[in-house]
C-alpha cells in the first residue's frame, strides 16, 4: 500500500523519460504557431469577414455582401493605384533587374578587379531605411535646389519638375533603383558563383565563344536565382508603400499612389475598414496569382530531368 | 595583337560603366552629408557647393534640441534590441526542435511555417490593427514588437544550422540527466553562434528601419521611433531641409557602423534567401 505512490511516480518518470522527446518539440515550436494563428491567420480571416461589411471602426457593421468588391472594380482611384503599382513592377523588371544582372556579370568577369569595392559599394544603400532614403531623394528631386536640377543647370538644361504628375513615377522608381539594385547584384553574383567552372571548360572544349557560353551555360544555370529574384521583386513592387507616400503623398492627383497607399488611405485616414480590407484581399490574390505564374513559367513545377 | 586591344577596350568599358554607376549611387549620399553642415540659404543656391562655405553644426543642434533626436533614437534602439533578442530566442528554439526531433505532423507543420511567409502584410494590416487595439497593445512597444517576433524565416534559417549540431553531444547530455531545454541552451546554442550573429544583424536592421507598423501603432510622440518621427518632419509648415538631412544621416549611422564591424554577417544574412532557394 505505502509503496504504491512511489511506483506511480516511477511510472510517471518513466513515461516522461520515454516521451519527453515527443512532447518537448511541440513546446519549443508552439510560440510561433500561437503567434501565427493570433496575428496572421486570425486577421486574414477577419479581413475577409470585414471585406463583406461596411464598418467605420466603431458602432455596428453593415453586411454588404460582395458590394465592396464590385465597387472596387469600378473605383477609378483604385484602378489608378493598380496601374501605378503595375508600372512600378514593370519598371523594376525592365530597369533594375537588367542593370543588376549586367553589373553582376561585369563584377564576376575576369576583366574586372576591385570586385569587393563594387560589390559592397552597390550594396550599401540597402542599409538605409526607406524613410531616410526617400527623404534624401525628396531633397534631390526638389524643383529649385535639388541635386538633379543643379546638375542639369550646370549642363545648361532647364530644370524639370521631378515630383509633378508626369515624372513622379520615374522618381519613385529611381529611389527604388538606388536602394534595391545592389542587393539584386549580390543575388545574381551568388547565382553566378554557384555555376560549376567545368561547365565553361566543357563549352570551351566544344569551341563555344563568349556569347555562346553566356547563352548556353550562364543563362540556363541562372534560372533558379532568376526565379528567386523575380518573385522577390514582384512581391516587393506590389507592396511598395513608403517611397510614394513620402515623396509625393501618393500624388499629385494620385499619379504615384500604390495599392498599399490606397489601402492605408481607406483603412486609416478615411476609416473605411471594410473597403480597405477588400483592397487587401485583392492585393493578396494578385500577388498569389503572379507568384504562381512566375513559378509555372520558370518550370518550378516540372520534374527535374 | 588584335585580341589584346579588344580586351583592353572591353576592360575600359567595363570599369567605366561600373564606376559610373558607383559614383551615381554615392553622389546623393555625399551631397546629403555636405548639406547637413549648411544653412538653408546655402542649400538653396543654384550652384551646389561640395564643401560648405560656412560649415556649422546648427542643423545637428536643432535636431537634438527641437526634435528630441536622442529620445527617439533610444526608442528605436530599445525596440530593435528587444525584437532582436526575442526573435533570436524563439527562432533558435523552434529551429532546434525542427532540426533535432522527430514528432508527428512535423513535415506538415514545417510546410505551414513556410506558407506563413506568403501572407502579405497589407492584407492583414487593418484587422491586425483592430486586434492590437482590442488587446490594449496600441501605443505600446509590445504592440510593435509582438506580432512580428516569431518570423518564419528566422526559424527556417536556424533549422539549417541546428542540423549541423552532432546528435552524440545531445545524447550524452541526456545521459548526464540534462533537461531538453538545457541541452538547447548550453549545448546547441553555443555551437550555432555564427548563424545567430547573421540572424541578429538582419533582425536588428529590419526592426531599426521598420516604418509602416510602428507608424500606426505608436500614437503618442514620445514613444515614436526615428523613421516615424522623420516622416512627420516632411509635412511640416516650413520644411527644415538641413535638419531632415542630418536626421537621415544620423539615423543611418548605427547600421553603417554595425556593417563595418560585421560585414560578412550582413552580406550572408541578406543573401541567405537566394542561396537557399
């Protein structure tokens, strides 16, 4: 009788020493899943719920069905922000990424020394905050005394209004190019350096010239890194926020406004939480579809042959 | 003969282009530094001066006296350090669990973890803000730090390096009667110190430069971080260009200094996603 508790304790201990390696990992990973459910999954579902309602943040909600979404489809400001965002994404793909690739190829080539000077020099702007960088460019683009117009004046070119409706999107892209070109150079360099040198040797043995080596070795071998860079750039472009906000407050006349800017304006400035949430879900669907298309085009779903 | 000439021409073009881009990128920064020592009228001159005509520190003094720069600097530092320490702890603990244990649903849970990186911030932005208000976390550092503290990327990253910790070490510690948490803390963690350093600089920089989330959570001025306060300087009645440029420069300095000290960790941290893809 008196020995029973001891046996039980020993049993419990034996159970613990047997199963602690099954239980403990759940404890170790639980903070992430608790926070993920509370601060991501919950809000994601709540956003969907909100997007079906009209709600100014206090008082009762009014169910409007898909009303927010149908209104969104005909909202000229939203469509403008969508177009602007697409413009930024296209600009990033047409200018920032090709520039980064060319710089990476040059740094990686046997022609050039001082490799780390260029690598690190291009990389430095990413260390600045978007706020500090954009404020700096706000001054650079200033009509009267900005660095660019000062430079143009030295060349005898009349000043341009960089933050006006016609040019503001180019200016936003310039800020993005300043901050993000270097990090993409690093990504491409990582990819270039992971190409096995014997592939080039084999190509040389087969008599391939510089161009043929580039076309048939470098480009195919860069495919994984290009996919990564493409997806990261696309996701980043579609979530552009601080640059147009600080450079021109989304203006003038909404010419620089992004989807994220419009969502912020609706949700926080105008207290239309339902409408803002609908914008958020449309944004998520766009990003998801474009990621899927990119993965498909790059053959990420195809079996390796 | 012909070949060497072409090669020399190629080299000249390559260097020319590389230096052109480098100088284009560096010029704004030097212009900024120079302007922080100028009076507003000198900034406004049509012909830019690289060396200020009458250099002075008034922009910096005003930044500290009128805009309470030191106070907001400390706010940013506190949030960034708190975020970094708690993120490192949670990420390494979960990374350790994923690397060194087998348990039911492990693969499924890891897929969920990777999938969580797909949720766009702006989609959950509004409900997250409503939630933070309901939890009473609005206008508090906890409200800034907690929602993003257990990032999936950090766990994924730490799992990779935890896998290199030898199992024999862990098993012999178990035989000596160490608890699983002590094994993590005293055996696994010291062995992955290089990876922790990489993750630390990344987490610190991300938090230090963060703008949107602190902008909505921190309502009262005395709690606000540097990017939020600096963004507020733009809309002011009379924009103080010299002061704003001084703020931009000083707010970037800690990260630049950190970079000089830990260059390798920065480069590794920022490209790790590309390597692991």
